[in-house]
C-alpha cells in the first residue's frame, strides 16, 4: 500500500517555552500570519490565510529548555518557498533579525538554508527546483547531493525583486 501522491503533511505543532517570543520569530521574522491566539498559551499561524501551518503552545513547556543534544525528537521543520527570490527574501529577513544560520546547501533538487528558532527547533527554509531539473544518474535514478549554496547570489536575487510571496510550509522532516 502507498499513499496517494497528493498526500501532504499539513502542519507542525511545536512546544515552546515563551509563546510571544515564538510568535515574534515565526510571524515577525519569517512572515507567517497570526490566525488565532488562545489566551497566553497557544497560537496558530499560517501563510495565505490557511487555518494553520504552525501551531505553537506552551501547555507542557512554559519556561522549558530545548531537548539535549543526542536525544530523539523533531530534526527540523521544512518551509517550502515558491521561488528563489522568495527564499532569498526570507533569508534576508532572518539575517537582518540577527538570527544565525547553521548551514546552507544545494541538494540538486532544492536549495536550503538551515537555522534554529528561539526554542532550539531546527528550521529549514528551502525552494524546490522543477522536477525536470533534478539531477539523475545514468540509470535515471534521483542523484541528490549536498553542495555549497551561494548565499550571496541567493540574496542578490531577492534584492533584484522577484515575487514577494511568503512561505508555504510543506513538510516536517
């Protein structure tokens, strides 16, 4: 049995230590829109008016610490942008907010930038290439890799304009 190809992971719900700090990051830095806040302990944010792509709560984690290295849990939330200019604009906002990048990679199928939210959760900001541009081996099998990403070129593309589209959360990986 396999899932239908239209299947998507619809949202991620994160435990956070400080709800307002998390909202400031996901809305103020990344650009998600606050859809609803439930008192002082939960909030739902999205792109494009969807009910929520990201849920935040401090029900079990108010004032908590990030998980220790070497433990299980969420590796990162991957946020898919519709094009390279939008990805570059998001990376520019992240850098302007003083958020450190942990890495940047060209995987052949996508370009990705990695960082942490204020609670230590991994965040991947990425854009996919068109499937016809994906690297393939001599037998036609997918040949993803990890090469360096030219951040200066990515930021320059954002600075030239392009579409002001916001994030489209796609998957939790």
